[in-house]
C-alpha cells in the first residue's frame, strides 16, 4: 500500500513538473490582431466600440457589464471569468486603448484604431495578454482562444452596424 501511495505521489509530482516546464517554454506574451473594413463611418464604429455600457446588448459573448466609473468596467462573459478594464487612451474617432486591471493573474491591453477609407472605416484591433505564471500560461493556451473571441467581437460588431 505504501508503495502505491509513493508511486501515485511521484506521478502527480511528475505531472505538475511537466506542466510547469511546458509553462516556462510557452511565451509570456500572447498577441492577436484583427483587421476589418466596415461601410459605416469612423464616428459610428468608434461610438459603438467605446460605449462599453451598451455592449451587452449586441455582444453575444457578454452576459453583463458592471460599470465602476466612466472609465472602468467589468465584463462578465457568457463563459469564463470576469475581466475589469480601464480606459487608457481615447482619441475621438481614431484610437481607443484599454488595459486589463483585473484579474491579477494576468495583465494586458487592447488597442483599436479607426481609419477612414473611401468605403467607410478600416479598424485594427490588437490584444496583448501578458501571463507571468507558467501554470496560467498552460491553462490560457489550452482553454482561452483569443483569436476566436476577437472573431466573435468583429462578427457581432458587423451585425450591430447592419452590415
């Protein structure tokens, strides 16, 4: 019986060490960029993206938005953990930058740029996540698909714009 406990303990420790080692190999920073063109004006797209209070009405991945103050809010997703954001930079109809301030186990930022085109607006959305903890890096790589999240956001935005 003692031998089984020892083997089980060593096996569990080996799994933990393997996960930790994989986490050390994975990059601390994950970066995703999406570009899209909309027929709507930069003003309309910018207003929709920066009005975080109304996003629960058009984003299928958000269950609720809790406003903390005029520059800080928490998104409660349909799946996953709540994330609190704070506006870092806002240049009317051009740039919207927000930073992640909660949860503390990772941080990062999101930048949206809005450029007028002859057909409407070109947007570039960039999300950068920094994860220091090797265990969280493994979990993030396995269970958090930021590329899909950005695809859903773009699709929801396009639908809300009526395009």
